C-alpha cells in the first residue's frame, strides 16, 4: 500500500458494507461516529482518515493523485468481495466520486452528504494570490478568527448554535495540511468531471444549509438527471451531528 490510511471500522456485519470519506478539516470518526450508532446489525462502515488528517500521517509529497491512490489502496485492502456503498461527507465527495469512478464493479451506490459542486466564495477568498493564505491563518489559527468564522458561516446557512464547524482547527486539524486540500478543491471548477460515475447517486442535504449547497443541487442534476435529493427539514449543514438518526436511516437503507 502506497500510504496506509488509519481505518476505523464500525461494527462487523457481513451483509451490507459502507465506506465513508470524511470532509475538510475532519476525520473518519468525527464525520461518521454519530451515524454509526444507527448502523443496522448486519452492516459495517469503514471510515479512513485521509493523509495528514486524524491518525494518518502526512504524505511526504502531497498531490491530489497521491491522496487518491492512497484512498484507492485503502478501499481495495478493506474490500469484502461484495459491492459497497461509498459515502462522501461534504468535500469528501470530491474523493468519494473519483473512487467510485475508478471502481465501478466494487461500488454499488454513491451517497453524498451536503456536497458542494463549486467553491463557494466564503472559502474561495482563502485561495486568493498573496492575501489568501495569510487570511486563512488569521481566521483559523486563533480563537477570535474562529469565532468570527462561526458567525459568518451561520449567516450563510450553517447552524453554529448546534454544531461547531471550525472547532477542529487549532486543535486536531493541521492548518498546513488542511490548506493543501482546500487548494485541491479550488481546482475543481467543472462539476461535470464527475459525470462519469455510473452508479446510482443519492444526495442528502439540510433545508437550512448553505445557499451554495442548494445551488449545487441543480448542477449535480446536470450530471445525473434522475437525481432526487433528500432535503431534511429544519436541518443545517452538519447532518450527521444535527440529525444522525434520520440521516443514517437514509444512508443505510441504500443497498
């Protein structure tokens, strides 16, 4: 294996298998442990930490291709011989979709939780030449900046009263490693690059989530016209923390 990923496995059921890819600034357990409490008894959920996240060490030379290959190797190492459902949590969708495209026989379904189809402006400002990275450091590397970010995200549609979306920064998330992922997401300017995914795609999002998420739904429908998203009433961006039982029931019924 090129770069082994730390793997958390929830339960050891043998009938249904799910493979979850966490979002930006998160880890496998942080993204999926609440959902895993509602796993059916016959199911297993594999949740790796991407390179430089959680308990997986950073890559010696970070590239999107190296991250993708590490994820593929991890998927192959834990593949059970039965088709899996791959889950992408938020920006984890940008890793889950290439995985599903690369393994069309092994991946039966794709579930995307709150997937952006483009870089929203409130993250894109951190990628501006010269000013982007200093602003990123100022915002995420101190408690005052994180408090201001919470307030801004709440105005954009994130429910910061229930869930802290930036609490990991300055604690368990390495700012430098997280910025490499943000740079990669900024290079994905055309959602149609993922239209090659031929498996059934299921999208779950919150009614009170970011406006950019709801704008993204129309773009994802261009890829998969038959797509019918599940929009959870009264829920914000962090589905797995705000409504874990409801979200889990939608995910784990996909087989």
